[in-house]
């Protein structure tokens, strides 16, 4: 039997990063979780009850459930996103409309919010077991798995467009990261690809002009990555020592400064937003990029804030 509460519990385990084990920080054995927003196009009672049943498998968790009911338009989805993002929560939704589910995926990505789709996989299983009964919507099973296939495609895209490979296909990319060597372009690309973004990255080489296609991409697609010269020089030196090679001038402070100055001039020339990666985790860098992209793509929402 397909048990919705067990399904949700499984998904909650996949969102384990949302759980902070704070027995050392708070002096007790309680487990704290960010706020969970239940989004429904109806009353939300079914989703809330299923979520509560699933949370019984997390007996030490302290959770605040916030209900957002009768969400039946794309505009309503847009309106609730800033609140969820500010609360650093995540979404559990039961939207029946395929169009709204797809829009929820899009908006949660651009706001860097995790979203658990309860209704989509359930309908997918039902369509599989009840295939002899017409659903009135051809191709439903494929569309319900669209997010899964998109993630596979985005990961493949990141691997085949890493470090300047196939730059002539950059028009397909949603985000292109540009920076000198060792500014976390590749790990950042993989991280964002796992979130479903089509990400490519291109290395800045001193004295080499980037391909023309980069200058033709839409605003908010290309982002420059930079860091502090001393940190970058140290990182390169340690890496070369670990690999046992001769770094030459590659890791010297003077050469690093020249490279970073050259990349800064390129960023300014093409008016690409610049992100400093110094002493920042990948998650924070990605969040900054998405925040800038959101302001560029949807300036009207930024003005409301």
C-alpha cells in the first residue's frame, strides 16, 4: 500500500540539512528544524495531516508548520516566496495543477528554497497502476517526472561545459561562471546543477580575451568570481605542493594579483555581476548568485521589498 506519510518521511530525511542537531548548542537533546510551509490549492488539511503523521518519525524534532491555503495562481506562489525565503524554511506542497507544480519548481529554484512535491509523485504512481483508466491528460507520467529528468540533464550539462568546454553552446546555459583558476567554478557549477540549473564555467587566462558569445548572453546570465590575492596564492601553493608539481609563477602573489586585476577589468568591461568567494561556503556563494539573478530577472519583486 502506498503510504503518503511514509513517503513524506522519506523526503524529509533527504532534507536532513534542514535539521540542526543542537544538543551541544542548546544544552538538550532536542532536534530543531526550520519552518515548514504547507502550500495547498485547497484547505491544506490533507497535506498538514500527512506531514504531522510523517513527523512522528522524528520524535525529537521541534517544527513550526505554517499553512498557505488556496494557492491557485502563479502570482500567489510569487507572493509567498519572500516570506519563506526570509524564514529559511522549506515547502511541502499538494498542488494538483501541473502548471502550478512546474511554476513552484521554477520559483523555489530561483529563491533557493527546497520544495517537496507530495501530489506529483502520488499522481505518478496512480497513473502507473491505473493506466487502463484514461486520465484525460496524455503524457502525464512523463511530465510528473520532468524535474527528475531536468536534474539529470543539468548535471550532464555541467560536466560537459566545465572549464571552457563547448563554450559555443553557452546560449543554452542559464548561468555561466567566469573566473581565474581556483575560484571554485567547478564545485559551484556542480552544486547549482544539482539544484536543476544549467550551469557552465569559463576560466579567465591572463591576456586572453574570452569568447565573443559571453558578451552576447543576456544580463543576469554571466557572473564573475573573484577572491583575495593572498588567499588565492596560498591555495594554489598548497595544491601544487600536494600534487608534487612545480607551480612556477602560477602561485606567486604578484602573478595572482595580475590575474585578478585582469579578470576585474573583464568583469567591468562586460558589466557582469561580481561575487567574492573568499572564506565562503559553496551554498552561500550560490545563494548570492541566485539573489542577484532574481533581482535582475524580476526587478518588480525586488522593488516591493
